[in-house]
């Protein structure tokens, strides 16, 4: 990793992916994290004590506060967003405001900086709609039905992509967009299926599956998404491009995923099927040839290994919690 002596500004940097990335960058760079701290994975680490890290609690909807915090940055990594199906369905208006207006605010603030080397925009694989089978980045994206709350997330992130790349074309801002496919790993916060299944399996709790569990996902371990981000920061060829990032080899149905986690945990959890209360993504498998060709990206951690690492982490955490109660 050759990135050194940079001033890096991360919106939403206290989240799961941001925390993983900070761990990879903190020794050789100065990092400012700008976050509401609603989903705070950073607090579970010792990174907050590092002299190269500055934490600013703020909202990307606050233009003036954002503009002040971003000063002197060389690199901007824009992770802040409203995400998670339950959260999105409860707050579709906030989702649209944060993901569109907030992204505009971050782009405007970035445009005032001198010597910006990269603006990394985090989008989502949900821009492909309910069925995404090895679609290329240039393939048609899907808006989703108006009035269906789930698609407010996808359309707001897609609008953010269009906006970011408009700034690249009109103002020469060095933008890169990533469309992640189902990232998981230890320290995850929020509504991720693997996080939920693992913590329930360790406790031998009931695991609920919405529908009949035949939804298909490709799971990508956290170290592999961090590798992809670092490649986007290092390679000039990434500028102006959009990349699917994921691991096609980590493909499995939701039911099989739950069963695999139960087996790996040696758990007594039972699986219970519950009705779906929202539109779901039935098929999501990434096409990553563009990322391989331009970035040299190659996911390294297979699903079983990633799950073992995740299970080991949460098992230790559970044991520590139990010991503290004694």
C-alpha cells in the first residue's frame, strides 16, 4: 500500500466499512471522520485514540459545518448515507434527503478544496433492481416502482452517482463510484443478514428468514472491499469510472447461508420462516471483470473463511460480555 502522508476526509467514517478502511490507512495518513454516530462501529475499536484520527460529529445536511470540517483534505471518501431496509422503509424522506442533498453538499464542499486527488462515491448494487445477475456497470439501472419505499434508497444512491459524475465532467473532480455487493465481516453494525444470523446462532436463538429463503446473494468479506477502495485511491485509471465490487464465488441462498452459519457455530438455533413485508431483491450476483481489468481487484477471502473469522470475533465478544456480567 503506497498511500502515505495524505489528509483523508471520510463522511460516515464511523460506520462498518469506514472503520475497516481507517484501520488500513491510519498509520501513514491523517484522517478526519465526519459522522452523525448513529451507526458507530468505530467506538468498538482503539482507533479513536490514534493521534492521526480526528472525529467530528456532524451531519452532511449541514453545509457550513461540513465545509469547515473538510478543509485541507486531499482525498474525500463519501460513505455517509441512510441505509438498511428497515430504516429506509421507516424514513424514506430522510433517506432521499441525506443520500441526494447530502451528497450534493459533500461534492460542493470538495469542489472548494485545492489539490483534491480523489472523491470516492459509495453507491449500491441495489441500483440494478430486484434481479442483478452479472450485470455490467454500463448496463441499464432500475428505478423501481414509485411509492415503494425500498427503491427510495436505490434511486437516491443512483442520483448521487449521476451527480458525482456530473461534477467530474463539468468541474474535473476526480470521482470514482463503487457499487458494493453484500459486504460482511466482524464489527458490522446495522441490519446485515450475516451479522444478525451469526449473533443469533452463537446465542442459540431463533433465526428468522423472510419468505422461503430462496433469495440469492453473493457475499464479500470486509477486507476485500477495503482492498478495492485502496486500489481506487491509488490508480489514476479509476477516475471517472464506476465499479461493481463483490465476490461472485460467495454466492448462496439465504436459507443455505443460515444453515451454514448454524453448522459453523455448532449452534442449536432453529430456522423460522416469516412473511415478507417489503419488496425484496431476489437475485444479486456481481460482474467484476471491469474492476479486475482496471484496478487489478481480486477478492481473496472465500465465504467459509470469512464466516469463520466473523463467528470467531463475535464468539469472543459474547464470552467477554458474559465474563463482565459475572
